[in-house]
C-alpha cells in the first residue's frame, strides 16, 4: 500500500515550545505512551530531547527502557504501570522514576535488596478517579512504609502525584484538595517530595494552580486539541500528523482509496466527513476494511493523493472524534502500524 502517516517533527518542536511556555515555571513532562500517541516513539523522543525536554512520561517499564535507549542517561523517565517485583527491579535497573500507586508495590520494594542508589519513588494519592493510587484512608500507613524505605536507603521520595479527570472544574477542584491534604500529611510525617504533579494537557494549560512542578502533557504536545474544548489556534498548538491515502481506481461517481477501517478509519464515520482531494473537499461514502470510496472529481486519476485527516486537511483527529463522541487521541491511536510513518524535518531549532 502507499497510504502513509506523515509526521512533521518541526511542528512537533513548535508545540513543545508552546507547551513549555504555557506551563512555565512548571516543567513539561512529555507523555509518550502508546508509541507516542501512534507517532512513533523513537523519532518523537529523539526530537524532544534535542528540543530540551528533560522529563518523559513513558507509562510502563518496557517503554521506559526504550526511551532510555534513545534519550540517554540525563533525561528523567517516569513510568506508572508497575506489575510487581520484577517490574520494580527492571525500572530501578533502567534508572527510571517509579510511580507507585499501591501498598503491595511498596512491600515489594521493601523486599528488594538495597539498590546501589535509592529507587526514585513518586507516590500516588487516589484523588477520585479510582484507577490506581493509594486511598486517602490508607495514606498515613503508606507514608510510614515509605519513611522506613527512605531511612534504609532503598527509596528517595521524588514525587507526589495523581491524575485527574479534567472533565469538570468542580471535580478537579475536589481532587486538588485531596492532593494538597496528602502533601500536607507527607510533610508532617517528615517526607517532602521533590516534585509534585497533578495535571495533564487540559488543566495544565487552563488552570495555573494545577501546574505544581511538572505537567504531564501528551495530547497537546502532538497538537491534539480537546474534544468540545478550545481550538488549536486558541491553544497555540498545531496538528503534527497527516493521514494520507492514494487513489487506486476511479469507479463511476466514486474514487477508491488504499485505506480502510483496518488501517484505522472508523467505519462509523461513513458518509459523515470529507477528505481533502486535489479538487477540494469530497465526502467519504463507504469505508471498507481495505479501502474507502470517496465522491469523485473531474480529472480524478489513480495516483492522486488525498489527505484523509490531520495537518493540511479539512478535518483534524479531534474533528472526527467529535462526530462519534470520543477524543482525538482515539482517532490518532487507530492509525494501524501497517501504515508506514514518514518523518519530515528541517532539523532541531535549537542546540541545547
Ligand atoms: C495519558 C496520561 C497523561 C497525558 O494526558 P493528555 O491529556 O494526553 O495530556 C498524563 N498523565 C497520565 C497518568 C496519563 O495516563
């Protein structure tokens, strides 16, 4: 197939600069889970480091290791999905910052041999999402365990963190109260975290009190605006990727593109959006597993290139997402690994 997913690394660099400015004086932690939101981990991490990013949020230990291999020794890499003792040991060996959200993991850490340097622990308080995180009622016991680990040289208290829904300001405010109470309790127990972090893209941009020391930004770094929220221009970000397909045949009133639901186009969007052709926008008619039919145009011919969504097209990932009540990340993440990634750049903007 000749469809491709084009990633503009210079646009990515501009978004990084914008994020840095928006969250300052807090630091930007670039979140790269899910293969850097499907843009390709290696290229994204390499460029981010060249642009001066110093914290990367990698989700799990395997991704953390992959980031370490690309980013070198100086970048802090935060992971927050830890399955148990093996993951802990692997994370420590790869010099990762470890997000710990349950007491069983603290017990696993206590059971490890004392490492050459203390494991860098970021303790997570559950502020209401109930995904993972230590419940407020268990917090003081977890602090006692951590205090022992710190005393034994097995851990350093690097971070206090949580994750919020960013769906309503009122719920986020309640979550923040729990977060602040957890920090006060830690400080009372003689444990002061070096870094606090709570917000992701949306709250990090919109709500200064949520920025703390670090803001974990995924979506906005990749130019994915929030569904139902402010637009790219208002946020100062731009889409960095373009899903492109090629006309393989002209069939009466329609042209066939070499991209279908198996490559990542949600078939529930049939008839509901337009792609950008050499003759302007044309409606998508039918999305089949391997290919898609689109309204034709005069002089349509095999080999013509069509922008399906993204940078330079009529629809962004979030535009499509809003049609089916989801978020832009979900559209971006659907782009199949079968679609080759192509990277464009004129090189890093600044040497650091
Ligand atoms: C995905 C994720 C983020 C980034 O969220 P965005 O809305 O994409 O910025 C931050 N923190 C955690 C824990 C996450 O899982």
